[in-house]
């Protein structure tokens, strides 16, 4: 059995669906961030799959590396925001945070 583009797209669709579910249903800010990371990883799988099977040569790998760097920066900034929210409101529950300034 050979692995084709369809297999990669199916795995990517499953990851995207799980990430979207986590973003829409979770109340914990850290779980929402994990859902966003799943969505970014599904985009990376698509970039790499189309790079290999679509004839994009190296552009797919470069786009995937860019997305990985962007995800690392997003995770660092988002974690700093979550820590500041926890410091101010003593919770990371998104529903309980009704205002961000006095």
C-alpha cells in the first residue's frame, strides 16, 4: 500500500476538525491555544503534502517552516497573555473574563 495525497489530506482534515472543535467548545484559554496549534499543524501537513505530490518543489517546505516559526511566536505571546489574565482575574476560563480593562 502506498501513501498518497489523499491520506495526507484526510489526516490534515481530522486535525483541523479536532482543532476547530477545541477552539469552539473549550472554555479554558490554554485548551483554546492548543486547538489553534492543531489547526496550524494541519496547515503544515497540507503544505508538505502538496509540496511532495503537487510539484511545488521546496516552496512547501519553506511555507511549513514559516508556519512553525509563526506558531512558536504565537504560543509565546499567547502564553504571556494567559499568564497576565490569570494574574489579574485568578482564572483562565474564557467565559468568566468579561472585561479586559477597568
